[in-house]
């Protein structure tokens, strides 16, 4: 089945610096790659997603890149702020359907 | 438009007890799913449904049953709770064909003693 690996598991950055989280997936049929942010005690919230027909997508300070050949995708957060501190999860859909397989999560701490 | 709702928010069970976690959505989503999230870990798919009357197993289905009698509701049943089922349970829903974006409920924190 689909396997999604996420690195690093924890990431500490200085406010204003950039943060990068990387994920790899195994199912070559995957065509949808969302990123979720989860604050402590809250539900996961979608922050950005990318489909396999594009290589990059940006939304203000957040961007995602996708390399289908290498089967990896990355989340980039620029000009980090304390409110970016949270756990971030990547995911990939299985067999181009709705089922999502999640990575293990990255705990991001932005130090003021 | 309430989105995805879950009840209860918290529950404590004794080993061997049974209970049902409720999930409902008002967005007319065909796809609904249940995940469990253990401390410091990602979300693992328990069961999912692509429409009323259709359910299937995810990665970790053992110990759980589901049914989907309506588009709106997707309850998760624990038949005989075990300490290994202590976790936070999230329900999620999405459209089936033209958007994969999944909306999550607020979660149910379950402790089995």
C-alpha cells in the first residue's frame, strides 16, 4: 500500500527564517498531495494542496513543490512567525482516489 | 452550515465496554472516513465510506465497526474497548469526484482504562 515518509520530525527556526518540510511517497498513482496544520488540541486544517499536473503552488508565505519523478514533495514556509508553530502533516492519496495516507508529522517551533 | 461534527468530545471507558462515536456532516459529501491519532503520530485510517450503504476497511480496522445508512452520518462502533484503543479519533469528509479536500471534525478523545 501507500507509504508516506516525512522529515524532519521536529524543526526549530528563528522568527523570520524559512522552514522546509519534505515528504516522499510510494504509490506512483497518487495525484493529490495536501498539507495540514494541526495546533495543539485542535483538528487538522488544510493549508495548501497540490495536484500532480503542477510542479509548484504558492499561497502568500506558503509554497509546495512536487517532483513526481522522484516521488517527493515539500512544504516551504517563508518569513516564519510565532503563529506558524504547530504540527504539520503531509499526505498523499492512494490510487488516485479519496483515501489519504499521512506522514508522521513535523513539529515546528518558531522562536521569537 | 456546521461542517463536520463529532460527539462526544471526551469519553472514558473501561476495558470491555462498548460505545459509538458519532460523526455527522451537512455538506452533502459522499466520502466519509475515520482516523485515529496516537500521541506524536500521524493519522491512520480506520474505515471509510464512499456513499450510503458502502463501507470499507482502512489501515487499522480491527476492533472497530462502521455503517453508513445516510449520507450525513457515519458512526464508529467499538464493540469491546481495549487500552490500545486509547487515542484521539477524527472523522473527515469530502466530495468524491471533483475535490479531494477533506474536512475534519473536532475530534473525540477516548481513554480506555
